[in-house]
């Protein structure tokens, strides 16, 4: 049994003797080597950090366990957040685990079914706001300033402290930092946290080098790329459908200090990467997660040289978060056949000639 995240990295986290050692089994996610993508890029190594293997199916659990532990330490009984889905699922799960009342504000009609189901199942009080995520976050921040609830969005500094542990794991698994770290950018907390983690381990002498950070937004929701907020963000990747990132400055610092870049990819490029990951790598992720691979492919096609480089793509959430999309874009339709061998053989006869 692996050690709980709060115990494993306690020397690098803002914990005290009064911080309760809670856990749902977060962290310790696989770093899986690519079997095919690396050939297309002409590089030596590409890895996928599968954060969908966390308890609620996304990277959010890393930060949430620290934020909730500190909320308990402070005596809080209520937690609240705004969410495009994954934060609500994580907050609700840890809230239920720790006996806290959880309030969630989501943008109406903009949260994938799998994520909404999680928040409801865990017993959170869910309000659908007639507005986008940015408005929901503004409202919940004001609410927490007036009432005794702890805000657990990534503006809570303990969230980023927990999320930085993913960078520790990448270095622990590889023996050093990769040359490039590719990551989706929505509210921008994760790229900020990874960069913090890489720097922390480097300063502690656990890594010889630092990676270049490559962050990617969806074209219809790319405020950092455009240099100004997007009033009405649009993208199939609902988890990064955010027009004014809370950690904007942190993302820019990660980009500039690492010598990296933040770019935008189209929904078509995201879907291409989504299919590639599932069908050629066996990695089923939610659309936003595929943004890291979509961006990497885009840069390679534009002529960026990745030969001989070690690359890690962060796959932030499970494909089960948004199951409807897989059915919508299926190339092979679901067939119904009679329950006899002859019917089955006829239905699959074309497979044998492949």
C-alpha cells in the first residue's frame, strides 16, 4: 500500500501537527510511456501522466486533500466552490469523507454529465448559475466573504500546494525533470502548481534541471494567448472553458521563467488528439485532457524540433467524466445482432480481412 500523499510529501507541504492526515488514496498516478505518439514526433520518449487515476477521476484531488485538511485544521464546517465539473466532484467527495457541508456553483448547461453526477452522488448542494464559470467564481468568492464557508477553488493557496506534488512524482519516476511538460490551461492553477513543484524539487537538489512548460488553451477560450479576458468562452473542452483564469499571473510566470510557451488549439485538434489517445495509446481522457497532446502535435507540425527530447503530457481527467462525447464521435456504430453464432460471424466478417 502506497503512503498517503500528505505523508509522502509532508516536508514540502504547509502542514502542521494539527493538520488531520486525511486521504482518499490520491496521488501516485501512473506515468505511462507512449507506444506510438513518440514516432510521429520523432522524439525519443513521450509519457502520459494519468491524473484520471485519482479517486474522483481528475488531478483536482491532489489540491483538494490539502485544502480540506487545512479547512478542518481551521475548524471549518462548510466548503464552497465554483466549478466546470472536476472541482465540484472533488470538493464534494472530500467534503463527504470529512463530514463537511459542500456548496457548489456551476454554470448552467456547461458541466459534463459524469461530473455533475459525482457532485450529486456525494451529496453536495449544487446551484446552476445563469452565467459562465467566471461569474460563478465571482459569486462564490463573495459568498464566502460573507458567510463561514471555506473557498476551495484554486485561489485557495493550499490547492496549488497539493497540486505541485504531481511534479514531484514525475521527477521521482523519471529520475529528473523532462525536457518539456505539456499541460492544458483553463483556470491556470495546474500549470502554476507544476512549475512550483519542479522548482521546489530542483532547489532541494532532487532534480538537475527544469523543464520548459508548454501550456495549451482552446481557441475559443484562450485569454492568456489573446492577452485579454474572453467574455463568452466556447469550446468542446468544458473543463477549460474559462474566460478569465484565476491563476493567470502564475501561468505567465511559469511560461516565461521556464522559457516555454502558451498556445491555443482548435476543437478539431482537441478531438483528433482525443481519438488518437484512445485508439492508439489506450488512454481514455476527457476532451480538455487531450489538449496537452493536441498542442504538442500542433507545435511539431509547425516545425518545433523535439528530436531526442523527453516529453511528459499531463492527462488531467478520465474520459468517463464526459461519456456522451465518445458516443457522439464514434466511427464504428453500435450494432444489434441476434443471439446466434451465424449472426455474430456475419456482423464481424469484414474484420478478418484487415
